[in-house]
C-alpha cells in the first residue's frame, strides 16, 4: 500500500488523548478465548487500557456508547448484529470513536465497504500478535491500518483497493459469511453440531442457525447435500 504524507486524515491529526495517557479500548468479540487473549496482550502494555468487553454486536454498541473509548476493537462476524452493522450504528451516534475490525478473513470488497462506513483499521486475527499494538497506535494518532501497514492517504488506499477489486474477481461464495463457510468446512469434515459448537465456542443453537442460513443460501436441504455442494463449488479446502 503506497504511503503519502499529504493524504487526508493524515498523521498531522493527533489523538484525543495526550501522549502520556493510556489509549482506552473496548474489545468486542464473540469468542471468550479471543477476548481474553487480546485483553491480556493489551494490558501488558501500560499504554493501553481495556475499559470494557462485548460478546455480540448489540453489546458492542452498548459498551462503546457507555464508555466512549478511544478505540473499539470489533470482530467482523458477531452474533445478534454483524460487525459492519454495529459499526454503522456506532458511527451514527459516536463518530469520535475509532474502530479497528478484527477478522479471520475479509474480501477486498468488504475492506472497501468497512472503510467507507468509517473503519480506521483492519487486522487479521492471525496477525494480532505482531500487528495489533502498532495498528492501535497508528489509528490513535490519526492514520489508518490496512493490509498490515500504516496508511496515511486513505483516498489513495481506497483507489488501490478498488482497482484490485475490479481486476481480481471475487470467489463466488453464494452470500455465505466467513463464519458460515467455516461451518460448511466442518460439515465436509464430518463434524457434528456439538463438535462445531465446541470448536468455535458458540452454542448448538447458533450452529443450527448458521446451518439454516446456509441451506437457504445454497438451496440444499441436508448436510450431505451441503457437503457435496461445497466440494463441487470449491467453497472449502479439500479434506
């Protein structure tokens, strides 16, 4: 991602906090293990203060509006209200809060949509250990964090992403969310609803809801049909 010191929302902006104050954060993720890990990592740094946690999209809105943190770390795939929808609600009521999305996977089109809504950063979960602290400081100082690096010129970055999105067709996923694709992968591997619930630290009812949505989107009616559909359309990795 090309950097340009003359870009909009550049580093000339300063954080709402003084340099000697901690950056206040809310951590929103539906996985308790992820929340604990992120919070534990951040609290080891005296420059960060986790003021609240949230386990779903609606709770993320409530905790953010109540605590008014400098930065909200928001999981893209959240129960009750997806991350992008929660972000829209927060931006309309508390636009001062800077939002960094945490996600296991994200398409170029989703990156563009997130930035257009108001996201200031996007960090992949497998890069959290190496990138998150730097991403938080970049965003707190007024810059953006996209693709594993600090970005000063958002307009230039968006242009590059749009060119990339138009040049590389998105893989057809039939409208399935990243979490639904993960559930489909588990189905192909022969996992039960109980196995899936345990793997992702969610309830079996949530698994059933994901499966019901997946059946509707793909037009199948059984787990076997879903597995065959996924394999034939290359929705999952080979087992």
